C-alpha cells in the first residue's frame, strides 16, 4: 500500500533568520521587510 501526503501548501511562507518574523513571500528570495535579514523557506526541513 502506497501512502501519499495530502498536504499541499497554498502559500509560501518564509522566516527571517535574524528577527524570526514570518511573512508570505510568494516570489523567492529577497530580504526581510522588518530588519533586512535573510529569508528562509519554511517548507524545507531544518535538520
């Protein structure tokens, strides 16, 4: 039996690595509007 994950994100959320604010950032890249820090994609596992 094969199972699939039914989760499909509707929006692309990013988190600032400096101030940890979260924003909806559909276009990838850019800087945090709060502090200018680097944004990372929350959909990517952090191991």
